[in-house]
């Protein structure tokens, strides 16, 4: 996770099922995954853009993406597997969905070091909406 403040995740690591990875290999992990599980992080959006099936555990911004399964409390493992298997990857639909984020939703820049252009674009969107 890209946290605003440092968080020590090492206390959660058990070296059997829970482990930490270097962010540099994230793209390879996504590329080689059959499906991805996330709460609501940008990893889900990256996975969608890479045409992966994604199980979302939280209230993600991209919960309506074409290749998403939204976890519902009490959903059985068997049901999740069935839902994942039944997702059909429609690359055109996914590309259209990702284009919306790139062109109409995201703003170029870094919120931790905003440029004048970024502030201007934010203000323009606030005024227009």
C-alpha cells in the first residue's frame, strides 16, 4: 500500500500465507495472476486495465467495471469461484472503461507535490460541477 504515513505491515507476515512483496514486481504478479483480490486499491484498477478478473472486498471506485465481482458478506468460496469462472473478458469494454478514468476522471499530478497546472485543473472541475 502507498500509505500517507508509514505503516509497519511486518507484524502481519506469517511467511506461509501472508507475505510482503516489493512493489517493483507488482506488474508481474498481476500479469501472471488468474484473478486478483483487493479491498479498493489502485491494484484493482491496474488489474482491470490488464484484463484480469478482480474480486473486490470493499467499496471500490471501480466497482462497476466489466470484469469485477463485488464480494457480498456471506458469499461462499464455491460461489466466488463460480462467479470468477463465469466472467467473460471483453477487452473493448474494459478499454472503454479505463479510457473514462484516464480522460474524464483522473487528474495528472502528485497530490503530495501539486503543480500549478494540477491545482488549476482541480479548480476547473470544481467550477464546472
